[in-house]
C-alpha cells in the first residue's frame, strides 16, 4: 500500500511544509516501521515549469519516495452536503487508494459533497476536514478520519477549536467550511448549514 502527501504550491512556494513533514514521518514510523526522519524540504524542489499558478505537489511514497508530481489544481464548487453514515471506514493514513471514500462520495445524490458520520459523530468530507461556525468560533470535529495538515496548523494558531459534533449538534452552527492542504480559511468553500441534507 502506498501513501500520499499533497502540498499546496502557489507561484513556486510550498505551503505548510513543516506540517506535511511531521505527518509524513509519523506515517513512515507507524505504517512502515521506519524510525529515520526525512525533511521534505530537502527532497521537494519546485521545477521551473511549475512556478506559476496553483498546483498540487503530489508525493507518493512507501518506504521510499516513489513519485513526485506537480499537477494543476482547480477549486471544486461545493454548495451542498449530504450526511453519509459508515461506522467501519478506516482512513487514518493518507492512502493513495481512496476507493472506500469514493463509494461514500457516490452516495451524495444531487449534493456536491458529503459529510461522513462514523459512530454517531461527524468526521470528514470526501477530501477535507470540516469546520463549523457558531457565530463566534470555528470548530472542527475531534473525530476526523484523517487529521489534516491545514487543520493541525489552524489548531496550533488557535484559529479553530476542537469539539465533538454529532448530526444533532448542527443546529448550533450557521455555516460549515471545508479545509485541506490546498484550501485554507481564505480559499475554502463555505456552505450554509441549511444546505446539509440529513439522510
């Protein structure tokens, strides 16, 4: 099984590299049993052909870095979400095989994306960590399938807080944003809480 790191590259600059390096080394230790640490800054060099515009730097790795790609990225429009329940899905590492997630995504009906409910609590969307706004504070669930690098940075900077969020809690919030490596709080789609379909 191969794993991924996806890093934002905007006009030749790589973002959140320290957070990606931390997760990369944790995964290498926990999944592959490797104790040696690698600094991604020493391995990821932006080619001259990739120094304009927004791209995703996609690192595929196992015990070694297998592939490094710079791919164009466009933000996907998300205006509605559907709650999809699955109590067995496991995505605690960023696997290159996302088949389980894709099967859940296909259950979105006419909504743009999903919010996965596992064991009674909201976790992630198809490719992002959700954050919920209550009119004062942005909150992210403490039950993510995969704790993202953007999420880790924003928690560290105290821009978002953490709590349990169940479907019955949604009425406490007025909107939800979706953050991932390519989408910070300035770029994320924001969905009105009324545009979350329950069941």
